[in-house]
């Protein structure tokens, strides 16, 4: 979410060069035009971004959504809620902003209300972890055999399943 830098830079560049480039944004700065388009058409997502959380007001709180990104390797799973909470509390993020970033913005952008299918009480971190009890959610590497089998399948797919090199 390095948008604040981009917005500052685009305005500086415009102010320095607009007289000879003849750029015209209808009396507005480029950042103002971008913000209008951005706020209407873009939702930014983050996994771990303490700087972005700090600068959330410069980005636009209604355009930010946190993602757990499970099961991808760059996710914070299984400690995602705790790591997010640490960033939120370090930045004194109010409940209204937390709600927007963790679920309300995504619900609005995607016109989806998960709470019409499950109660809020069943969607808390504690409730979801409780419902996963008895399921293997451990982090474990693939065995050498599994890696070889998986690698062989990927190589075969890359060769078009022809079986030849």
C-alpha cells in the first residue's frame, strides 16, 4: 500500500513539469483525480503492512481490506489474527476502522453478507478455531516422496503430459 508516496510524487511531478507538458486535470491535482477514481474502483488488500495501517487515512479507509491469504506461503497462518491484532493495537486503530478493514469493506465491495449464512458469534476467531478442533491444521513439510510425486506431476504437466523430455 505505498499509495501515499505515489500520490505525493505524482503531484510534485505535475507541479514541476505541467507548464511544458501542458497537462490539464481540470483545475485539480493528479492525486485528486486519482483519489476519485481509486475510491470508486479499487480495493487494496494487505496481509501484513504496518506502514499501510499507519497511513490508512491517506490511502482511504474504505478501500482497504485485510486478507489472511491462507493457504499461501506468504500468509501469516496460523497466527494471522494475533499478528494483525498486534499491528492494529500498535497503531491505536479504532473499532470502526478495524471492522472496515477486516470485513465490512470486503462485504460492501463484493455485495456479500456472510452473516446471512452464519451468525457473528460463529465467525469469531475463537469460534472458528473451536470448530476446527479435531482437524489436522498443523504446518508440516511434504515428505521427500510427496515432493517427488508432486514435482513429477508438475513436470509432466509442463511437458503437456507427453511423458518425454
